[in-house]
C-alpha cells in the first residue's frame, strides 16, 4: 500500500449525499462492538465474536488509525470503510511484490439494502484517488457474498482472479483508480 503516513490523516470529513465519512470517536465504540459481535456481519468475515469478548478487547476509541473511516448517518455510526495494505502472504495480488491497498467495509445489518455501502466506498475511493493518484486498490470477497459482489460491480471493480481462501471461494478484483462515484 502506498504509505498513508505521507497523506494528512485524518482527512477532513468526507460528505456524500446522505453520509459523512470521518475519523472514529469514543462515541462510536458501541457501533464497533455491534459490528464485530453481529452474526449477520460475521457471516462472510470469519464469524461473529461474542459481545463479551468484543467489549473486553475493544479500545475506548476503536478504529483510530490511518485508513479507517466511520460511516456516519445522521450523527450515528452505521459502519466503517477501510483502506489497508493487502497482506503480502495472502493470495491475490496485481503486483509481483504486492503493495496494493485493499478496500474493506462493514455495515450494521439494520442499514443494509439502502445503498450506503456503495455510497461510502465510492467516497473513500474518490478521496484515495486524489490523495494517492494511480495507486492500485483491490477488493476480495467470498463469491457466496452476493451483496458484496454487487457492491464491487457497482464500484467498478474488475475481476482478476478467483481462489480458495478461508475455506471458501474468493473473488478478487481491482479498481481502475478513477472516480468511483456511483
């Protein structure tokens, strides 16, 4: 991943038609706990953890690092978008030496089906394209995760590979590094 240390972090809040992407705050802790303890959210990302375990391990201000945006709807956290380095040891790369940025996101189930994932991810990708021009962005999701497959398509990701990882078939795509507004 292009080093976000060279990019001013956190950026000013990013406003879309309905959402604000911003840095995490202490008031978001309950939202992070709900995300990581949700069985629905955990279905395709390794499973949910117990609420007790999440509560015990969650920092006072979770997600406070470069690459993590809170998705805020009317002053409430409904999810998160991440732009992180894709681990070199994982399958799926477009460069021989790795170094890609991977887009990730989690949305609370009560906010599913309203287009928030596409809206938030498009805004994060647009910001990233301006902050780090030409840097590749990749996305990987289980092929069984039909919702994420649709989000990837709407954002303009192009399939590069499919492979087995975490006991399931994975779809791996690359974003064309241009405006993603959907």
